[in-house]
C-alpha cells in the first residue's frame, strides 16, 4: 500500500486528467494508479496525500474519520479575540455551520516558500497569519470561514494532515515523498 505526501503548488489542479492550459497532478507525479485522498482548490497550496489503496483513500478523506487538517492562512486584517472565538466555535456560512476548530494567530512562518506569483500587498491593509485546524473539509471552507469573520484569506497553505506535516516532512512545491501508511492508522484499529 503506497502513501505519498505531495506539496501541491499554487494553481495546480487536483486531478490527473489533462486540462487545456492548466497544470495538473500528472505534471508532477509519475506514479501509476494513485489517487488523491481529498482535494485542494487550485488557488490553495500545500500538503496532499495520495494512495493506491481505495480503503485508505476513504479513511483519509471521509469526514467520519475526522483526520485533522491544519492550514496556515495569511489573512487581510488583524484578528481579535472575537473573530478567533467565532472561528473556534464554528461559523454559520449560510448553507452549513462549521464544526468547532482550533484557530490562533501565529507569526509569519520562516520555513514557508514564497508564492509565485506573490500575494497582493496593500500598504493600508495589514496582513497576519492564522493556524486553523479543522476535521471537516467542505468546498472552500477555510476561506469562507475567515471571510465570515471579516478576515479575507490572501494565501492558504495546508501544512498537515493527521500525523504528517510539511514541517516534519519538508517538501518544496511539486515535490513528493513515499511514507509509511502505518503512522496514519495508529490508534484507529
């Protein structure tokens, strides 16, 4: 059973099938018969897990298994405790209410690669970084959560899924690494 960590670059589509004029996973991974366990939007970056095992793919991506996913989120604005507490408690996004999560302000990560192209900078609009850990993963959820509390997302980087992180398994954008799937299954048998 193969489990691959992959650092998805900005604007790469989470699919192997060709898309005219767009980069896909096939441009970076040449391993046959693997499939993503979960997705990242094209404008999001960071850690993805891919596997050749259907059960493992389901266990990683299905919300009933509650794999924690941690994101570094560069936001426009300065978060206060009211906004952070709203994120932690769960945010009503209209079509659903998010589950409680972990959310805190963090310093700019010195190990994070620069984005190409860089995010827009406005002199009158300060930016900060949040670390947000969720156990669900609805479409554009983190971006919608920060916007709902008045802190629009400028950059979104998934840095951890379950026991795997880009800090403990450093990968530059477009790089991948084979890891032991047993680490993911510990405590889940």
